[in-house]
C-alpha cells in the first residue's frame, strides 16, 4: 500500500466527520492521501482537520489560491483511487449526469483512477427511485458503490443511509488497490481454536484468537481468491466474501476440511487444533465431590497430517503453522517433513508480541527444499500477504513442473 495514492472526496453530509477517521486509517496504512471537499462539506468539518490528518493541502475551491491550476485534472489522473465519502444524493446525481461545477465534481469527471462511492443520507432520500437510478448508472460504469449501513440516522429516522464504518471502507480500498494475483485460485483456510467438551458447561480449548487465519482469508479475498474459511469459535466476524463454515471440535473441523478440500489449489492450516479431547463428554454437569478428579484424554485426528498423507488424491500446495516455545526451526522442519507440507510458518508463541492473541507476528517460513526465510516483525495482515505470496509462487513452480496439471 506504501506506493498507493488515494483522493478522498468529502461532500456535505453529517457523516463528513467520519471521513476524518477514514483519512487517518488510510494514512496509517502508508497510503498517500489528498483530500478534496465541497463547499457544503466545509460547513460540517473544517479543511484544517483533513489537512492535519493527511499532512497535505486540502482543496475546496475551484478557483482558489495560485498553484491550484490544473489540479482538478491532475488529482484524479495521478491517483489510484478516488473515494467519495460521504456521497450525498446531490453529489451522486452530479456524478451520474456529468455535472462538473466545483473542484471535486470536475476532478471526478476528469479522473482515470478507480472510483469508490460511499452513499450516506436520510433513508427516504436513499430509497428514492431517482437516487437508486443514479447509483445504478454509476455501477454500470464499473464504479464501486458501497451499500450504506442500516440503523438510527442523524435525522432521527431508522433505515438504510448510514455511512459504512471507516474500517469497512478501508477494507474496500485495500481490495480495490490490491493486485488480483489470486484470481481463479481456490484457497481453504482453517483458523481459530477447537473446543472439546467435557460436559454440557465445560470444555478444553486454547488461546488461539483466530486473527492470523482470518487475516489470511481476508487477504486472499482481497487478492481475488475464492476462499473457504473453516473456523473454530472466535470473537471475529468472518471477512466479507468468504464461504464460512463455523465448527467447534477437532473432529468437526476435520470433517469440514475434508468435505471442502476438493478443487482447492492452496490449503493453509492456521487453526490451533486441540491435540487431545476428553475420552467422553458426559451428558450432565459434573458435580463437585472428591478432592481431586482426573480427566482421561484421547488423541484427536491430526487433520494436517491426514491431508499430507492423502495429497495425491487432491493435489494442492499444503501450508501448515508451527506454534513453538523452543527449538523453533528444528521442530518446524520436523513437522514439515512428518506432515508432507510444502511450507510451514513457524512462530514462537512464548513471545508477548507474536503468536496467540496479538496483532503482530514474527515468523520464519520453512520450505520443503530446505530454504528458510526470516520475516521481520510484521502485522498479521502483512504476514498473511507474505504467506500468500510464497504459496502462490510454490503453486506456480509446481504447475511449471507438472506442465499445468
Ligand atoms: N494440526 C492439525 N491437527 C491437529 C494438530 C495440529 O491439523 N490435531 C495442524 C495445525 O493446524 C498446524 C500444524 O498442524 O498447521 C502444527 O500444529 P502444532 O500445534 O504446531 O503442532 P502439533 O502437530 O500439534 O505438534 P505439537 O503440539 O507436539 O507441537
């Protein structure tokens, strides 16, 4: 994202204040952001707010001070994407009908960049057939139009019309800016912990938050992949665009993974599967009694090892994760060989800044041919992109060797 340029166009609706958060998120992503505002938008939020957040001059007048000459042409042609957020009914109508009577509308009409429109208005306005027709016209031009959120609106009514959350708009921006290098590729990701019941109220689980697996699924969708996400219980919402299968136990996860593996080009097992489960799950709550009790555990199926064993039946690039607290490299290499993997992502889960529950990860990628790649400390989103880059390269090399079959 570091080389990408985005123009944020703010028009005159109450949700203009949310555009400030959007600009902050885009800048945090490393994107170079310029902001253009309509005159009405300046009544809701001052240009100074956006100037401070973007670190750049904000344009809100067509015939402003010296130096703005031709900016209305250049901005939409130098950038990768224009995001109109919020997009009012009036501004949507102007874009649909080619009216260029201020800086932002002229910039849009001269643009060669992709355009993302984020409508926000009163629900009756949004449902008005004129607005819907205008939005249809924009979609026909292959512009991306986000559906507004539903709920309480500033005008006191309820319905569709809320500006989508800035984090959701950011995800769309990432998708539009990403190289679609996984188009046509089917990827299965498993994520999260498994949960092994002891009785109706107790279970055994582990500290996996699912963040790494969900980051992989999100990045793969963004890059155009067809993604199946099989996940144990987590607090995360499944990324939009994935085919989602929630599961609980290791056995359910095994069944679901095997039912969905056919036709997958890449399978990534980021789940923290419980190695053992209680021998039996008793039907009633276990009552307090003896001073000590013991729980007998039996081994769960090793899903990844079974996938590796039967790889010839469903050829794919098979990627595992190794959660280690000691001898990271040696243990990861052992697992790679034992489970017949193409790559294993090893991480030290004893650190505070990597592994379970964190937003960052420090990983070593270990390959079948003995190569080891040490990645620097990265966010889980960045690790996801790196893992997908390498998995895609392995797939291409494999296709090259097998003559495309
Ligand atoms: N895995 C699996 N099924 C299991 C256990 C692990 O599919 N029953 C997968 C995990 O999803 C991960 C890889 O195997 O991709 C390695 O998991 P990890 O917990 O690091 O290792 P284990 O094989 O369980 O070995 P150990 O717990 O002894 O380190």
